[in-house]
């Protein structure tokens, strides 16, 4: 198997190497939604991970500079919407291509048990409540308990890798 030589322990090389490594990690994409002061706020995230089955819980890593971050704290409900293959436009919009106050114009949205927006035709909609938040570097590690789940009929997730969608 062809491979490049190991990178030197130069911090610049580690940064570039790490970025390259993460571009090679394929991930599903979710839209995370929280309650803002007046309107719901949402952003795209690939950092969603299954944490435990008992209790059902997920982990997300959210940049502290993201617009949603001030709306996240323990006890707050969030809506996690795992995107379907045909929802690239929703991912792009909530990834910053559309201004925050116009993002929910992209895609069809209904309401979940917490009265937060839940995306129609997503692969899955998870209604969650934040359990804990742990700062690490530029991000916060968010642990949320899953309270209700809605599933699509077929498994056709949107996958992000190397800065593009599969
Ligand atoms: C496919 C994709 C995945 C992303 N995953 C994350 C993520 O896991 N965590 C994060 O903090 N930002 C992630 N981002 C970046 C945010 O979605 C983006 O910065 C967004 O604009 C932040 O919201 P804001 O514009 O309201 O601040 C991702 C963007 C895209 C397009």
C-alpha cells in the first residue's frame, strides 16, 4: 500500500496533516436546532456521534463562535436532524451559505415534541435535551439525551468527505 512518509513533529505539519486526515473521514451530516431569543437557530454539524444506547445519548462538538452556541446549555431542548442524500441544499444553508434568519426557508420544517423545528424527509429526527457541556479548545462537547426518534423508511444518508458531498 502506498503511503507518504510520517510527518515531522513540526506543529505546522501536524495541523496540515490533521486537516488532511479529517478530510479522509467520511461523516453523516445533521442540522442541530435550538431555541433562540425570538426565533429558532440552527447549524450543520458532522460531529454528531452515538454516545450510549442506555441511556440513548448523542455527542456533538460545537464551535464556541457559532451563532447557536449561546443558545446551548444543560436542560435546553435541541432538535437533531440527520440529513438525507437529497438534502445538500439544507446542509449548505445551515453551514453558513444562507443568513441565520433565513435558513429555515430552505427545506420543509414541522415541529417536534419540544416545539422546535424538525426537518421533514430527514433520515431521522431526534428530539433531545442537553445533559452536559464541556469546553475544549475552540469548541464545546455537548452531550444530549435522546427523548423521541422519527425514522425515514429507507436508509439514504447524506455523506460529507474531502469538503464535498457523496
Ligand atoms: C457539512 C458541514 C459540517 C459541519 N460540522 C460542524 C460541526 O460539527 N461543528 C461545528 O462547530 N461546525 C460545523 N460546521 C460549520 C458550521 O455549520 C458553520 O460554521 C455555520 O455557519 C455556523 O453557524 P452560524 O453561521 O450561525 O455561526 C459544519 C459545516 C458543514 C457545511
